C-alpha cells in the first residue's frame, strides 16, 4: 500500500510546496488538481499556461501516463515551467 503514494515537492522560483498523492495520477491530472485547489496561488503562480516537469532526472514523462510508470519517487522535485 505504501508504494501507491508519492511525496514530492512542487517548486516555483523560491517557493516549495510538499504534496502527497497517488502515483496513479498523471502530470496532467496533478496540474489540474493543483489548479482546482488553488495551490498555484500558494506558490505565487500568476500566469495560467504552466506545466510541471521533473527536475534533475534525465527522463521524459508522457503527460497523460501515470507517474507509477516512471522512476519517480519520494523526495523528487517537480518544477513549474511555462509554455511559450
């Protein structure tokens, strides 16, 4: 059961937000959850066209696939990036 959840940090500039959520979520679903719960305000994100990317790992995550499909684990950092 413990492996079904992940503890990560979402980072934007100098703000960090620690979250625990199901590894069954995709990056798209996690972004949606952050937006719907107004957590982007907590981080100080003012623009609407942002996405999450894993930092410090040389992997590309398909945005629609569950994070459980990738080597993402407790303590990893997801950084806020902006679409251009």
